[in-house]
């Protein structure tokens, strides 16, 4: 079972910042999950919400700021004042860093609340620029975004994120030529795991917090767990 750090090591560090990604790598995580949105000037940026209010010291919509404006806000604010200043990373900045790591990355395209035209192409262009194609899984709750990505570049893996569940998850992913199913732990049943395994689809399950749930996922044979605590995940994954 692989361990993916959800928004980086977000249990301890400010989510979706380079600090959280670097600290996740230090725990021995196999991969990092992050979220991307698009700025006013069409830059792919790493941030979970469509607005910057919850995680930074600013206010307003990501889509209404240029990247030059956006990077002046402090994304460490989500954890109070203990981590100084951490800017919102551009996805390109992340790729430059990831190129020299052995980690894989799950890039979640946030296209369900706001649909950002061409975010799929822009994200793929950066992945190709840094030669990361074989270490990326693209995912989205807007499953059409992933179908578009797969049509645009079949060398990059895709995953369908679902809020609850799809009963015939394996058939759903396979018939759309997508390799992974990303279910919410709360609604995951063993029959979904069976459906995926029968159809050659890997499961990347989120959000994992408790070690007993991590152990259950390991027993069920999932591909990876997506957790805010990659240190816990690493320890469970390495247990005999
Ligand atoms: O990709 C799994 C998980 O990150 C999806 O939910 O809201 O944390 O982006 P959210
Ligand atoms: Ca996410």
C-alpha cells in the first residue's frame, strides 16, 4: 500500500504549500496529493478552495487575481502564525521541485464549482515540460475533466473522484479508460473494492486519519491511502 500526503503534510503544516510538500517527502511518503485552480492570468496554482479566505490572509476568488498578486498572500495563515510566510505555490514551482524527487503526484483539478476553461491543457503542458508524465495521476470530482485529460494525453494516468460511491466503480473507470477510482472512505464498501480489482482499477482512498482505517485499507489491498498524516501512513504501510 502506498502513502499519499493529502495537500502535503497538512495535518501539521499549512496545506498545499511547498513547506507541506517538503515535510511530506521527509516522512517517506510515496506521493503527494494537491489541488489546482486557475488565476486571472491563466496560471495553474496550488490551492484547495476557489476563494483564498480560509487558507490565506487575503480575501476573494482565485480567478480574480493574477499570480503576481496572489503570491503576496500568506498561505501559512491556515495554521495561525507559527509557520511565517508561505506563498501559494504555482504548479510550475511544484513541478520544478518534484522533478528532483522520487515521489509521484496526484493532481486534483478543481473544476466542479468553477469550470476553468483549458485548465486540463495547461496542467498537462506543465507536466510534460518537466517530464513528469509517468509520476502523475490526474483526478477530479468533475469526471469529464479527467476524460478530457486522457483524450489529450493517454500517457498520464487518471482517477475518478467521487463524493459518495459508484456501485460498479470498476466498470465505470475501465469503460472510460481511466486507471484509478478515488472514493471517500466513509462510503467505501468491500464490493466496490472487488469491482475495481475485477476490472484492473486501482483504488486511492481518502481521507485517512485513523491508523485502524489505514490497516483495513491495507488488508483490502487498495493502491494507496490519501492522508493528512503521511508519518502515520508510512508506519502502517511498513508494518508486517
Ligand atoms: O483527492 C482526495 C481529496 O483531496 C478530495 O477532497 O476536498 O480534500 O480536495 P478534497
Ligand atoms: Ca484534493
